[in-house]
């Protein structure tokens, strides 16, 4: 019984020492974590200078702000001034360039192709000769038709002379009425035959003219499909060449029905709505035209309405079947309050922005946003022109935070880790013109 009591006491004593050792170890680790690093202090002291955007490190690298990771002081920010001006409202869509007219040029008579009178890609006018089919068989056919016509003309003249004589004889009661009627019928028969012969001559002339294949419209030629020497027939599926009218040219695109009221209202009042065509990367404007027509019903499967815009295409920057980005300028907001889109923040309460209250502090201001073009956003309510708002450095701000406004040439650390790291930094220039720093590699 004594042995059991002794063992129990030893076990309790061991557990107490183990707990005590773990507590001491935890305190030692916490003290090591919070104790300032001499190397960091030396590095920070060497880099810190008046006007520098990098705060001296108050603790070990990677520590959280307010817990040895950030030293107290104003937050460096870059600001932008709220502007006022005209703001064009665009509706964007994907469009397809479509030619006003496209013609597959084929032969209208059968024969051997003896000449091609065009160059591939040439710009032609309506009526220009493009190709020649062997005309000799059609010249012979025309001569035959003209000969038959002349023969029947002579027969008609002779029958008309006989008819005149028969009328005189009938007036003298020298011939029967039947003989006169027969001669009149013969004259009418020759006249009908003569009209048929004249039509045959006209057809022969038309076929002879068709041996010269002419451009039916003005436009630009494509690549030739048939070579000289081949037999051309009217039933050929392959055309000689394709003509596409590129001046003017149109672009077909669609808009969702939620955007239709404003567009249709302005279109029906006769206003010329400007339409811009941009390349696939949406970086270069190709051409500018006007809205020309719209469909008469909404597509129920997509909830969109089809539109067509017409472009002069004088420089021929638009090609049929080309995919482009379309921007329809629906309206222009005059004297609108404009704010760089990068300054707008979004939270559970909606859009807001940090506004400078004096030179050292910021206040949170809720906003009512209008249309945006990606670079600037229209502010319907919440800001006035001339106010200064925080453009960069908002990730560490709160309502009433103290800030330090920096100039364009200086850099702002984008995270607490970058501010505390002693690695080399490099300055980059994003598309918006705002400089940021990234850790050096």
C-alpha cells in the first residue's frame, strides 16, 4: 500500500515539472519573437531617411501590424483630385464586319476562257471588263440571225406589195374576197415571223456581249478561281472571281434589351449615334461610323436586339467577316464628377472612398456610382470636384487614419510584408501611371 502511494506522488510530481517546462519554453519563444532584431534595426536605420516611404522595422520580419510588425506613424498614400468634365457613355459589344454587297462573278454563256483582264485584289468599278470568253461562235450565231431577218424582211415587203394590188383588183371587182383575205393573212404571218427574227438577232447580240464578263458592282476583287483556257459554263459552281463592296461597309452587333430604351429613343429622334470599331485587343480604334439600322424584334433565346452600323471605310481598315469590338456612344454626360476608378473601394455597405480631411487624416465617404469606362467613374453623389481622395495605399486605412501624402516619384509598399522585408525593391510603372513597388528577385 505504501509503494502505491509513493508511485502516485512521483507521477504527480513529474507531470507538474513537465507542465512547468512547457510554460517556460513558450515564454522563451514569445520573448524571442517580440525581441527587436539588431540586424533589422541596423538595416532600418541605414535605409530610413526623411521623406522615405519605407517605415523602419519595429520587430521581426513578417510580424503583424500593431504587434511588433509595424511601427506607429502615418500611412503613406498617393492621392488624386476629383475632376469635372464631359463623360461619353458607351455601350460595348462584339461585332462582325459585313460587306454591303458581295457578288460571285460567273460566265453567262458557255465557252472557252481566253483572257483574264484583272489583277487579284484590284479595286474595280461597275462595268469594267474582267474576263473574255471566246466570242467567235456567238459572232457566227449573230450573223445567221441577221441573215434570217433580212430574208423575212424581203418576203414581207413582197407580200405587202401583193396585198396592195389585190385591194385595187378587189375594188374593181376583179378578184374574189377570199383571195384578198388570204393575202392579208400572209402579210400578218410574215410580220410575226419578222418579230421573231428580230428577237433572235437581239439574243445573239446579247450572248455576244456576255462573252465579255463585266463587273456588276464596284468593289475589291478577291483571288481568281479559274485560269485561262478552261471551259466556262453557266452551271459552274465555282465563280471566276468574287467582288466585295468595302466602301461603305457595315458592322452587325447586338445589345441586351436593358440598354435599348436610351439607344432607340435617340435613334428614332433622328440623332446620329456614333459607333466606333476597335481591334480584338480593344487597344486601337479602326474606324468610326454611325448607327444605320436595327432589327424589328428581340431574339428570345439571347434577349438581345441586332443593330447595323455603317462606316465609310475610306482607309479600308475593316474587312468583311472581321471580328471587332464595338462601342456605341449613347449619350454624353456634361459637367460630370469624375473619379479614377482605382480610388473606388467596395464593402458590405456599397461603394466608398477615403477622402482627405485636411492634410493628415482621411474620412470614409459612401458613393453613388454612375457609368464607368474602366479608367474613370462618374460619381452621381458623394463627392465634389476639387476634393482629394486616396488613390493608393488604402489597404491599411480606417476612418480617421493619419496619412502622409507622397509624390509621384516615390514608392509605396503594397503590403506590410514588403515594408518590413530587407530585400531589394524595384519600382514598376503600371498602365494607370501609378508607381508600385515589388520585391526584387
